């Protein structure tokens, strides 16, 4: 009996520590929290906690995908597949840092034509993954995710995008919304109807990290400036964005939820309700109510946790892989 118990404990340990396959969907352009969020993913990769299998860039900044490529290359992962939302009316450079990071650091991609259309990359990555093994982390607007859900069978697979999600995705971690109700940029700008579509048609588990959570956690300040190597693209990103005056960690919270060893120290989770959306992208948490095929959870800070402690943990995470 003792050996059976030990075997069960060993099995549970292996299951709990197994790597998570992650697809990161980012609008890396107008804000800088995406930069640290991507660096955190590389830190978790090096710690053996996740496998970052691809990055989807949902942005109309013309250097956004190259910025991602430069950061991936810096962290010794130059071959991570990168998708880009190509079907857009206007693609131009407006970011404070994407072009500069792309120019200052080595990269592989020099043209949008060298990227894969975002929905097609989603399909490829899901097809290559084990069933129920992928966690999708979105930290921007949801146009690419909507395109995945609306995709039909193709030369890659006869399965529709929705069927692929049902088969391959474990859960979705979404930075978006303002809870218990409000209007937040990722949900209403520039494509609120994609938010409405995704949340209406998503039937797997989804955990929402609202604006109000990350807004209390300020990273990228004087501490990171004093500790981070100046040869790191994250350093250049924060320097160009606001010269390390600090910035709320909206996107970093969604990434930190991948770390099962620490998230319970900082966050509470409420699954007794569901998120509803209006056409303008405004949202509401319907507490105490349930809907069929909806597995919604919202995140909040633990009452006794100092947000500065979480911020320091986020900064230290990327310092340890500098």
C-alpha cells in the first residue's frame, strides 16, 4: 500500500509540474507592459514551467512583429513561430519603441510576408499540440482569436477553428475588461465586436484579468532600471516608453497566472458568475448567475497582499534570466 501511495504522489507531482503549452496573443505597440509580459514568458520557459510554442501579434504597428522577434532572439528562442494580423486596412509605425527595438537587436524577420497570418498560425500550433494541452494568453484585442474561431477547415485540417479549440485548448487567460463592470481598452478598442464574438462563442474555461487588478501593480520603475542590463530589449522598451517612471502591470498579471506555484499567494478567483458584453465592448460580471457552456472566472488581488510585492516579483523574474 505504501508503494501505491508513493506512486500516486509521484504521478500527481509530475502532472502538476508538467510544462504548459502557451500561445501568447499580444498587441505589442502602444503600451509597454507587453514587453515585460513576453520577457516573463521566457523566464517561465527557462524555469521549465511552460513551453512558449508561438506568438500571435494582433497589432497594426508595422514593427510590432519584428519587436517580438528581437525579444525572442535575445532570450535564445529565435525560432518561435510568429503570426501577424495581416488583413488590416492600415499598417503603420506609431509605437514609441517597436522600431527602435527591432533595429537595435538581432532578429530574423524583416518583412510581414515572412510571418504567418495570425489565425493560420493559431491553427498550425493547435494541430501540433496534444489534446487539451494549450493555454492561450491574450493581452490585447481579440481580432485574431475571433478569426481562429470563425475559421473553417482547410489544407491543414478539416476541423473548424472552434472544433480545434474544443479539442486542443485547456483554457484561455484573458487580460481584458473592468470588474464588476466597466469599459476597458482591450475589449472596446479597436474591435469591440471581436470581443463580443469570442466571449459569446467560447465554451472552454476562461479566466479574466481585469484592468482594476493590474492597475494597482506598478512595474518598470526605478528598481528595474537600476537592476536590468542596459543591453536588454526590455530596458530599451521602458526607457523609450516613459523612462522607467513605472507602468501598471495589466498584461503581466495574465502571464503570472501560468505560475501555479505562486499565483495563490497573490490572487483570489471567483467563478460564481459570468461575463457579459455589450456591442460597444463594455462588460459586466453577473455575480451569482450561470449560463450553459460558460466557464468564467475573474481574478482579484488578495486583501492582505501589497501590490508592490507582486510588482517586485515580476521585475525579479526577468532579472533572474538577464
